[in-house]
C-alpha cells in the first residue's frame, strides 16, 4: 500500500479543512474530506484560573462528541486537572471535572484535595460517564491501637454525569479496603471468610467505564505467604450505578487465575501479569501473561462484567499472524481499544530486533528525572552530557483488529514498506520513597506503548486509527534520524487507506489556525480517541529556528463521509 500525505490544504474561519487523496496499490484513487476544530489550546484558560493550558495528554471522546482530557498549565505552581468539552455544540465552554483544588469525594474526613491525576481519563461510548485516577494526601483518619492512623492516597473516581462534575464525582476504588466499614473497597480473595480484608496498594494505568456505571481497573496488592509479603496483581470491576453504592469490588482475573486455553504440554499456569482493561457494553478485554518480561503463555482475553466470569481467549501467544505465512504472535501491547465488538491491538512476531537508545528525560517530574540519571541501575553513565538506556525493539510488528463476533483477526498495518515502528517510549513510575504523588508507585522504568483506536461503522465495517513512525535508526547513535510520526486512518474490511491524517511534516495550521508558521512536532492518540465517527487527538507545534515559539492543543474532527473511490 502506498501512502500520500494530505493535500491540497485550504482554511475556513475557525476550522481547518483538508482534502486527502490516497492511492493504495490495490485500488484506484480515493478521497476523504474532514474539518479539524479546537477543543483546547495554549490560548485557553484552565476553568476557574488565570492560567493558560500548556501541555496535554491524549484525549478520549464519546459517540456524541464529548471530549475529556488531562492537561496542565505552566509552572512554577502549575495547575493540572481533568477537563471536558462538548464538541457537538456550536458554542460550548471547557469545563472542569476535577483539578488540584477539587476535594476528594467521600470517604474523606480530612478535607483532602487532589494533588495529581496520574493517568488519562476515559469516557463511556454512549454516555457521559467518565473514570479517572486521582492522587491526594490521606483522605481518612481513624483510630487503631497505636493511635490515629491515616490512609487513602490514591483511588479510582467516577462521574456518572461528567457535565455536572466535580459535584458528581464518586469514589469507585480506594486504598481503604482494610478499614472497618469500607470492606467493599477490599481486594476480592478466595478465603474462608475469616481472614482480615486486604487493601489495594495502587491502581496502575487508566480505569475504564462502560455506559451502565460499571468501571473496570487494574489493581496491585500484597498478600502474606509463609510469613513473606508477595506482590499480586489483577483486573477488577465495580458497579457504581448509584452515587452511594456499597457494592463490593469484583474479580475478573488475578495472579491466582489459571490462564485459559494453555498449550497441551503445559497446565495450571496462572497469570503473572495483567494489563489495564478496556470495558464496553457488558464486557471487558485485557492482556495477560505468565511472565511480563519473558512471556511464554497468555494473550488477549474477553470476559463479561459479571461475578465469577469465564474468560474467553481472543488472540493468544502462538496464534498465526494474518498476512505473515508461518509467523506466530509472540508479544501484544497492553493498550487495547474495545468498542463492544472490535478490539484493536499491537502485536509482534519473529526474533529479529533492533536496538534503540533512550535518553533520560529532560522534562517532567524532577524526582523521576534524577532517578533515571543518577540511581536507575540500567542507565549508562559513561557520557557526562547524556545518560541513557538501550532497549531491544522487535522489527516485525503491526496493528491488528479482532472481531469478537466472527473470531477473525484483520491486519491493519505492519512494519516494512510504509512504517518502521509503532512503539513509543515513556519513562514512568515512582522513585522509592517519593510515594503516590508522582506515578503508579511502581519503580520508574522505560515503558513502551502502541496507540490504536477502533470504532464500528455501518454493517461489518469499522474505522481504525493508529500512530506510527517512519524513519531509519542510526547504527552509531542508535536513535531515529529525522523520523516522521503520524496518525493514520483506515476503514475495513474493504481495505480503504491507511490515510495520513496528520504527521510531523505538516504545518501546524493544518490543525489550528493559531499555529500558522509552526511545524507539527508531535502527535498522540489514545484508545478511546475514535468513537462512532468522532476522532480526537493531541498535537504540539514548534519553530525549528526558535525553540521558545511553541503551541499545542486538543483537536477533534468528524468523519462525516466514507473513504470513497473516485474516478478522477
């Protein structure tokens, strides 16, 4: 397939319109038109403040064009929070769901306010139900034999009506599960009922809500085995259909769950790791392995959001790679996009790898930057000017979509002719002793992610969008030389596209009339960035000659038509 960048360009007041012409090898010329509009950019004030937005995480959007996103202002005392805007309305304001001035919802007898939101918010497909994580100072004071004790510094929070937030925020999961009266927050474990409740330690990743007020999330916790503390992990859900719900947390799968559909020569292997789930309709999907670092068993699984669910294997390690004769999957990405029928995922195969050098971050949390530069045992410190780590990246990788109704997996895009990489790297986690205020409370390390989103269209058709890189790796520096990063759109099963929607060769004015004269420098997409014809992304722009001249924002388009064949 051959990909051409979108051209020509023309602009209208307040909107940027683009006509795309693309010529896949298997079809005649095609065209597609769309308009970008701005949900938020660096010229907008954070609601309730005199500070302007400065940086953004990739947004989520629902089927009605309600976009939710995490963003922050510039320092030295930056404000950060979770925000939303209705992009279906001609005139709508940016609204606050929660920020650092928002009081944590009950239980909270210490009037604690949020101090950070360590992951992106996610929204239901056909509702305005939003889930997010939030960190804070302790929220609950209680008495023990030792005197006053305080607990609860992170949790999962839900709004059953985000347009009425922050008043509508409720606590869906908390670290208070071992305290009398809060047992519904406890980890659901198999025991005789006599053991003391076990609390969660942290909730890595982003929680995922469905349209019925059920939120699915990943949780880590600790159990004691023969006097030794052992870390555990799992995927859970909780029903929050009512504001004062006391329904308990329910288990989907955890470290004690046997991996289904194991090969004939192995038995009774349980999950050693699970990834943050994605929920839609009455189901949830997630990735699970026997060993996260060196997986031999595992795959992508589907489960109903009901007590004691039976797991269904969608795609397993060792399954055939579509379009790659004799090749089998040996790795999947954690981030799954799920619309209730289709699951978009990243997968890799083969033994061929390339080495990438990842420089310690120069921006972001100072504790994490110091840890990478001065503490992390994996960091090379031979260069006094730059400290780095190296990672092996699979050469053979791609974006795929699995149809849970037919059981078929379709190939969307792979490395080779058009793309060189779908993985992006981020140094994240919490340095020892820093606590929950700066991340997932897991040690900092380089984590890779691939970004894809899928949403159904009419009949069996679906749209898929994904982020990809084109470029060569310098054999000496082991870094990409002048890479092109872009977001691409495809429609299946009629093999239309992929179309380069936006990439780093384009002018910032493609997305934002206020970015005239700047070049797009980065783009990003999340798993709920594409919903029923709405597409939301984030992008940054800059001047190659003046680094201080920069711009960024959240941008939304409506896919009002189809990729059509054109007899030009």
